[in-house]
C-alpha cells in the first residue's frame, strides 16, 4: 500500500496536472503511468474518473467544506447540517472506487529493469517498461534462474543446442596439441619417425664407404680381366668377394638404421595428426564432450542461451502473478505491462 508521503506526492502531481498527455514536458514515468491506466481501464480492472466525474466530485468536496464551516456558525441548525453532510459524504463515497492516472503510485523498487506502480486504495501492483527494459528484465530473470538452478533446470536437448562448438573444438585442439607434442611416440605411427642426426651421419658415412668400395671393386675387376696369372687371379677374386661382403654388411647396417629411426617426428606430421583428431571433434562436438565425460555447462554460450529462452518462452517468463504480459501505449509509445501482485 502507498505511504502517506507517496499519496501527498500523487496529489501534488494531480494539482499540477503533471501527467497530462497534453503536457509536452511529460516524463517517461508519466507516459508509463498513462499506458498502465489505459490498460487497466481496457481490462476492466479499474473504473476511470472522467472529467465530468472530477467536476462533480470537486463540487461535492466544496459543498462538504461549506457545510462543515456552517457548523461553526452561531444559531446553526446542527441537525439539518449534519444530515446534509452525511448525504454529501455518501455521494462522495460513490467515487471511492473511481480512479485517475494519479492513483497509480510510482514505487522506489522495481521488477528487474521495469518501473513498478501500485494502485492507490488497492493491493494490486504492476511493472511497466518499454521494449528495451522488458528485454533486459527477461535477461535478468533467466540469469537469476541460471544462478539458482543452473542448466539442469532446463531440458538437456535444449541446452545442448547452445553449446559453443568453436570453443569445444578449440579446447580439444589445445589439449591434443599438448598431448601429441609432449609424447608423439604414443600417438603417431612408427614409420613417421625420422632418423636422428647421428643415424644420418652413420648412414652417410657408410654410403660413402660403399661408394669407395665400389670404385675399388671396379678397379680390381679390371685388373682381374687383364691378368693371366692364376695366383693373382685367385687373390683378386678373393679380395673382390671380401669387398662385396663388406658392402653387403654395410647395406644391411644402413637398412637396419632406416628401419629403426630414433629421431623426432616432423612438425607437419604432428600437425596433420592433430588436425585429423580435431576433424573428429568437428563432426559432433557434443557427443565428443560426452564421450570424454566433460561437463557440457562450461561450453554453453550463456548469452545465446538466455536469448534462446526468451525467444522460446517469451516475455511471459517475468510475469510472477499470472504469466501474462500486456501491452499499452501513451502518446504513441508502447510499453509492456506485468502484474506483480
């Protein structure tokens, strides 16, 4: 219920006609009050006090003041005057249920970003706001719900629709990058491993040795073709066989080094493997989160989720009394109206 100070302030506004729609300086508060008043009249929740009613009420009020002053006069017919006073008071009571825009009392508190008005003489209360204010209020309402019950208060399938897939992919890419670079041998196939510098040096040395031995074999082979000395032929043949054996061993050694590389993996191979893992995440980020037992909540786009709730359920989510959000205008500006109590 309005306080005495609020009622006095309302009467001052009434006397100054501050909230008249003809007032070019009417405040936003005044526009909201007029929109609410219009809405309540259309809904049949209040009976408007017309200009004729106001004149009649003012006349009765003045008549009452005159009668009360007459009681103070000498030789006044007190019985008759009191009867007349009682009659006027009864007539004034008929207007008690009538309301004008000044019977809408602004409150110091609000419903989220909307302004609250109570109705003088009644226990009803309303919140009024424009498009921006009602939208902000709906956002605040959903924010509060999330703070209270979290995403568990909403259907799982609905929540999953607001997973930030880019964030999920980015998270897994960072995780896989750390894992693979920290221990590439556990992830990449062995054949992708490169030779170490030491192994490359050994292979280079042995390949040079093979080349040198090949040249020696070529030279000795020519000697063998040109000699007729049996002993020399035998010696050359044995030497060639020995050299070929050495070459065979060297080639086996080289092959052994190549089959057992102990160097690093190429960055391009590591990156390629990471990308293949990321592509798997891209195919179904939500399922990937579930498969790895991650909390989906941390990857929800909260802003987009809030807007999704508002789009799905409408501004009615902020109506605590009856789930209804009305609309009304004043001087061409539209406002939303919610009953609070």
